[in-house]
């Protein structure tokens, strides 16, 4: 696909917010919604025999589908925590807030949790954007650490089943004695613009029909985040970029990514040359098209950092 040389300028269009794809309003928070947190991870307590200090603990059950019990209240959804007198065996300590310890454990679905009714079992993608700061931060942490336990039951060094230590935050190889810690895979996600009033959005074939988003990819060994931005953009849509600037980050525990958000300006030839194994379709969109609802049928959901970056760019916060 090709675009006229030079691109448009901010004076060419006047962004509006009268409509929005898929019926969702723009995000308004200062940080991506899954980056919110209102608890202390209390990492020093993990080394104690009882990280809760003998206090009752609120425990979140996560089922095999990564869904959790949710209550729908007048002010929106909230997690249904199980009040336990002590930290259950097999639970992972998450930290504390206002003197209350929190933990998470794998378990089965139920209609009620400790006598409290459950309205639904929902995942982080479904309710993460609507939860309060405390529940959102605890849920993202719970999903990430439990996914690590599911995928790291055996030592990569000896193949032996690991033993769990430090309230679920360390696995030890019983053969070599080596401590194994949770890992996070860095990925970059970037809005590429033309220096004026257009940006590139693409779509993968596996996405819902009509959904477009900004570009993304994993950081490779020995590569900086900025280097990954330039490489991924060149690989996916054939553009050279400059003025690569960091925006913000967000955990994406599906299963263990940390999304590093950037904006970058395309330079030189602005014709898009797609890698068909990565991108099914991509094109340039103007601010006016996106803000007025005349752009893609759907943008990324509010729970994603992609939507956060798009909304900030549309608002003029990112140039």
C-alpha cells in the first residue's frame, strides 16, 4: 500500500470524540489499566516462615481457565476474596494493603466463595479495565505468578520436579540446589506515525474481524528495546523509523510478557510492505478517521496498552 509523500499535518483535520469503534469510550487514565496497583508486594515478607504475620488472609481462587470469581456491584465489578485464618498450603503470597495480606491459589469454580455469592467467573481481559486499582493490580500479579508455576514445574537444569520456597516466589532445583525465579519476557509495542497526523495500524488474521492495532513484537537476546522497535517495524511493514520514544509499560501475563510501549516516526519511503506471515492487513489512518469512528470496525480493548497509546496519540499527548 502507498500513501502520498510527506503525510498530513495536524492542521489538516480536527479530531472529535463523537463516535468510537466497537462502542467503547477512549481510555483516560494516566497509566495503562493493567499497570495500576494499590498494594505493597512486601517482598521481604516472602522469606518469613509466615509472610502474613499470623493475620487472616484474603485468598483469590484462579481456575484452570485463568478466570476468577467476580461480584457485580453498583460501582462495577470486584473480586470475591476468600477470607482464611492462615495462608493455605500451595497459595502464593501477593502482598498486603491497609494491613490485610493477600494470596492466590489454583482451584475450582464455585457458585459462592466462603458464603459470598459469585456473579461470574471472568478473566483479566474481561474485567481488568473495570476493576478498582487494588483488585486490578492483585489480579495481574496473581495470574502472572500462577502461570509461572504452571509452566515451570520441572527444573530446566536437571529435569527434576522443583520445590517451592519463599511463599511461592522461588522454585529450587533439588538436584543442583539452584534457585529459579519467575521470568518475564519483554515485548515492544509501538505506534508508528508520519510526523503529522497519521499512524499505522495493522491486523493479524487470528484477531476478531475488523480489529486493527499498533505493531508489536518480542525483544530478542542481545537487543535493546529501541532496537527491537526498529527491527519489528521494518520486518512487519517495511518502514524505517526514527525518534523512538518510550511511553509506558504494562504487564501482560498471558503468560509472562511485559509490554514496553513506544512511539516512533517513520522516515523515508512511507509505502507499507507487509510480511504476510506476521500481518494480514495494514494501512495508514488519520486522527480524524480514528476519533470519528470512520476508521477500523474495532480498536484494541481498553484493557490493552495498545489502546492506551492510541488514545494518548489521538489526544495529542504523544506528538
